[in-house]
C-alpha cells in the first residue's frame, strides 16, 4: 500500500497538467486556437501573438498554477500521509509531462515553461523566483522567449542544488526531477534552437500570423 498514495497523487498531477489552458482560455475568449498560428505551440507566448494580452496573462498564470498546485498539496498535506520529497518530485514531473503530452488534447501540448516555473515555485518560492528572474533578465536583454527559457532551465538545477543550506535543502530525487524537466524543455525547444542559430527566431511581442511555423 506504500505505493498507492504516491501513485494516485502522480496520476492526479498528470491529469491537472493535461489541462491546456492556452486552448481553454482562447476558446473562452473567442480567439483562434493557438495551435493554428505562430509557432503552433499552446502556450502563453504564442497566445500573446493573437494580440490579446489578457488571454496571454491568463494562460501564463493558469499554466503555472497547474504545476504549482500539485506540488504544494503534497507539501501541505503529504507528510501526514507519509508522502515525502520523492512524491514531490513525482507530482511535479507528472504535472509538467501533462502539459507536454496532455491526455485531453491528443497528447499535443506546449513546451512547459510556465508549468515548470510553477513546479519550481511549489518546491521553493526562492527557487521559482531565481528561475523566473533568470528568464526575465534574458528576455529583456535578448527579446527571445525561447532563449530565456533555455537559460532558466539550465540554471534551475544549480539554483536548487547550491541553495542547500540557504533556503531549502537539496533532495536528490527533486534534483533529478528538475534535471529531467530541463532536458525535456530543451528537447521541446529543439526547433527554436535551430531558428536561433539560423537567426530566424521570432522575438517577444511579434505577431504570429499564418502559416504556422514548425
């Protein structure tokens, strides 16, 4: 029975992560499906290309919340049920995978940046803040969301590990989950990496239009 609660928590986190808020918010606000324009990615950055900042902000916050909430629920109530850092790692990774491969949307999801930030924020507020600040600095200076996301992903495991003894204690299982998220995020950005190298990547704030980019 020791595996039952962690398994249930992990499955629940995946299902929460599978809620593609870029699509849900766009439909609710009468906008085009974000998978039909720009990069075709159902995420906040692509929703911004629709011209609706409120829709992009709502998508960003909700995508982050679905990564944050499962982790925080385990942190709040897990210890009373014997759930530890291993379950925190599992539910965080599951919520992230749900965003990448959502069961409710034919496993065609986004790139996971906002959800990853939510997971990091749930693990520790300062960790999430450090990753978000890294993204913001890179985005302001270079105006490429993809590049900023990749930099933040690379630094996130180091922020967590070297923060041991300052504001949080490093757990090897949580470290492993953060590394896996960083690798998957880089994989999901492989086309962006090619466009960055070719100098054809869209900058923040540019309108998407059609046809969608691969």
